[in-house]
């Protein structure tokens, strides 16, 4: 019985031991699924790791560098421990930043460990111990942040060796550029503030080789190539264009800046910050001349440091034309210079202000050109308070003035080199010159003359401005006087004077109106009598025609009379010749005396010769006295008869007797 009991216990013990062994054996199996990575750890029965090491080799106790791929494995349960960790997944718009837990120390002066051939950090053994363990001189991976990154994808990485952090990929938006600042690399050469390209450092063949390899880092996405090609730490000259980049943020800091837009009507003067520092002469300045030289140069040689080499420090001689540019603001400082028109206003109620106006409604005032070069306008507008001047006769005048100037593109670099900005030019040169010009002009004139000679004042001020601004390479295009404010008392006096003058002109106009009225009345009367005038003119024309007809008739009568007279004369001649011939014949017969007596008697008989008086006055008184009275009375009657006959009346024959 006891033997059977002992045998049963033995069987139970064997069965229990077998079961325990089975469980122990089965617990040694480790299954690694597809989405996991196996990390084995030797707990005992191995070599000790050297001091400073964290990750063990195969024969060393500790976390192993090797990893287990998906599958079924058997490890001795007491000696080995297997940890299953998720695979490392990097999204499509992400990168994996890697930090090595173990490895050799990073060399002095370096911040990141060099990239090694370790299958994107999936081969930790190759990273830590090299591909060929027999070659101890083979480079090993460095502990700490790594230059290499993980691009989008799935990786089986030993997370006890490498710590991976997902970071967003570098995105450069449209209308922007990415400015790079390298955290590792060679230190910048003395005197540089922007890292030069490798080809700029070494002349000759090295520069040609550098020119071929400087972009081998694929727009800073290959950090190891950047360092291998002699990249410098600090701000980089080259920029990133819009797009997505897989850049290690531990090596490169990417700053997003908007592109530079130079609007129409402007040019940009660039100040280059790349290259070595300018070497200055340290000699002391010369003393001031004893008397001022008005013809001295406006710009000193030391002030105008212009160069045509774009990779040298200083101000570019040639400005940049309007357009959009991928300008690195760390390497170049842009100064906008308006080339179309700069308007300067001296007006009432305006505060002294030299900043540019707001670019768009609702935005804060724009910064000076050196800080912000965004612009949507083609003009600059500066406002100052109203100009206050005093006239020769002591009146205080306030003048509103607007000046328009222009800077030619070829002179833009000189303006920036001399003044630093257009605002400084306006404040330091334009404003004082215009202010003093109007003050001097007002001090030479009386207030009323200053106001009345506004056109001449405007012309003189513009000519003076053109003459003075030409020295500073500024073109004065126009100057306008908008308004002149004067003391009210002077205006009242001038107003009363003007009213009096206007009244005089009014009275003169009224007098002229009356004269015009007289003329109108006269013309009206003439118009009313126009029918009579026409009738008179017609009558004149008729009479003229009748007179002409009478003249023609008279001419005809004259010619007819002349012809008749000629005929009568000819007839008389013929008759006379006949009578003469008859008289000669009669005279020969009766004698001349008798013939004459006969003819006289014929005339008496015809009544052509009177032989008796027309008036006979007789008196019966004293013979002598009566004769004298009768003679006087006869004479008077004869004269009276002649007078009556001379007046055209018929002759009167009176016969009478004297008083008895």
C-alpha cells in the first residue's frame, strides 16, 4: 500500500514537474506581431558592459542593441526578457527627430551627432558598434541629438536606443520664403554676420567645386551634406521657396518671412549685410574751414559707400525695380524710395508727422522703410503743421502749402546713403528749406502784398526749391499755396476798401447803363421812324432819279437848243446875208441915209422905238417952277415903273395930268 502511495506521489511529482517545465518552456516563446518591435534584455549570464555604456552587445548583460522582427522566438525565460514596443510611424507631413541614448561622445564644438549608415536608425548595432566589429577604427554613432531625420513612413526602431519625436515638416506658404539659421557647423569667419557660401571662401578650383556642391544638401534637407561641404553655423544666405521640406529643426531653424514686394512707383535700395566688415580709416577728422564754403559737396566720400558687387557689404549702387523678390531680410535690408511722387503738406490742423500713411484702411501706420517695405500705393504723403510767418508790417500770416517732389531711380542710393530714409530727407532738408523760404519772403513784404502776390510768391518758392533740392539729388516738381490766413482787422480794412471800389464801379456801371438806355431810346425812336426814313430815302431816290431825268432832259434840251440855235444862227446868217444883200441893193438905189430913215420909221411903226414919253406931267402954274416939279415927278414915276418891271410883275403904264 505504501509502495503504491509512494509511486502515486512520484507520478504526481513527475507530472507536476513536467507541467511546470512545460509552462516554463512555453513561457520562453515570444511572438512579435507585425505592428510591434521586440527588444530583448539579457538579465544574467553575460559579460558586464564597460563603464558609460547603456546598450549591451549580444554577450553582455543589459538591453540589447538588436531588435526582433515580427515572428515567433524562444528565449530562456530566466535569462532573457523581451519587450514588445509599437513600430515608429511618421506621418506624411511630419519628420522624426532622433536622439541616441548611447554612443560615442559628440566632438567638442559640435552640437549634433553625424549621420551614420544604420538603415534610418533601424540598425542600432551598426550605429553603436559599426558594421564590422573587427575594425575598431570604424566610425561609430554619437550619443545625443542626431543630424539625420526620419522621413514619413513606418520604422522598426529600438526605442531603448533611439528616442524619436514627431515634428511637423517645414511648410513655406505662398508669397513667403524660409530663412535658415544653422545651429551647427563651422563657426562664422571673423567679420561676418551672414554665413558665406563654400565657394566664396576659397578661390580658384575650390570655388568651382564648391559651386557644384553647395546645393548638395538639397535645400537644407540633408544636414550631413551641409556639414560635409563646409557649412557655417548662423544665418544662411540661401532661402527656401514655398513648399514642404523635411528639415531637421535641431540643425536648422526656419523663419518664415513674407516675400518683398516693391510696388509700382517705388524702387528698393538694398544694403548688403553679407561679406566682411568694412575697413575704416582711423585718422582724425580734419578741422573746420575758417569761412563756410557754400559750394562744398553735399555728400562726403565717407557717407556714400556704394558698391556694385552684390556679395559685398554696403549699399547697392543700382536699385531694385518694382516687383516681387525672395529677399533674405537677414542678409539684405531694403529701403523703399518713391520715384513717382512725394507729397508734403503744410496744412492747418495737421500734426507734425513724417511716417508714411496707412497702407490699407483699418491697419496700423506703416513702419519706416527699413522695417517694413510693404506698400500698396505709388506715392508718399507727409504732413506738417501750418506754416506761420510774420509780414514786414507785423501781421501774423498762416500759409497752407503743398510740395510735390520726385527722386529719380538713379539717385535713390545716394538718398539712402546720405539720409538713411526718405522721411529723414523730408524732415532734415525739405521742411527747413520751405519753412525758411516762406518766412524770409514774408519778412520782405507787407501782409497785403504777400497775399496779393500769391502767384509770384508760389513761382519764386518753387524756383528756389528746385535750385536747393538739386544739390541733394531731389527734383521739385510743383509747389502750391492752398490758403493764406491773415489777421481779421486787415481783412476788414481791405474789405471796406474793396466795397468802396465796388460801389464806385457800381455807380460807373449805372452811369454806363443810363448811357446805354439813352442809346437804346434813340435807337428805339429811330426804329419807330424807320418807315418815314425809308419813305424819305425812297423820296430822295425818286427825286434823285427825277433830277437825273431832268438833267438828262436839260441836256437834251440843251443839245436841242444848241442845234436849234445853230440852225437859227445859220438861218439868221443866211437871212442877214440876204437882208444885207437887199440893203446893199436898196442903198445903191435910194442911198444910205434914206435907207436908214426908212428903217427907223419901220421900227417906230412896229412899236419897238418910242418917240413919246411914258409919263407926262404938266402944270398950269408958273412956267419955270412947274417945269422943275414936273421933271422930278416924272423921274420918280419912271423909277417906280422900273422897280415893278424888275420884280417880274407886268409893266404899269400911267398917264395923268398934273394938278390943274
